């Protein structure tokens, strides 16, 4: 059973930075679309960024501030978040979806990011 374990969340002041990590136990990253989602209180879960390795997509609110990267050897996906704003406050989830059949999807347990002064 695949496990995605996020880390790196916390409390940061507006304008600050955090780096989230998502460590995969079994998936081969090149066979999966890896993404970061977030869910703020009272709101639906939304895509922040995802990558197939060939293409990387970012949601408009985070373009230019967030960077998604992968370390294939460590089976780890990162989300570098800079210039953080209060509206970035949310629980951030790592997601993996297989690129080839059969379709498999996995979620991490989430990590809290709070941007506040």
C-alpha cells in the first residue's frame, strides 16, 4: 500500500517562505502525476501545482511564487513556497495519480500551513 507522507508545514509570517516535502514509499515518480492540493476552512480542495515530469502546471494564485520539484532518487516531491500570503493558509495535501492503467490514486495525510503575523 502506497504511503505519501508530507512534512514542512508550519506557521510563517506574510512574505515568508516554506518548503513542503512529500515522500513516497513505493511509487515510481516517473509513472505518476504528482501534485499538491490545498484546502482552506470552508472551501473546497483545490489544485496548487502538479507535474508529470514533462509538464508542470500551477494554479494562477501561486504562479511566480511557488515551485514544484522532484528528487527521483529520494522519491520525494517538494513545493517551495515564497512570498506567502494570508490566503495561502490551508492544509496542503500531496497527491499521486498513475499515468498508465490501471488508474491508481493516493493522498497524503496533509500538512497545515498558516500564514499570519
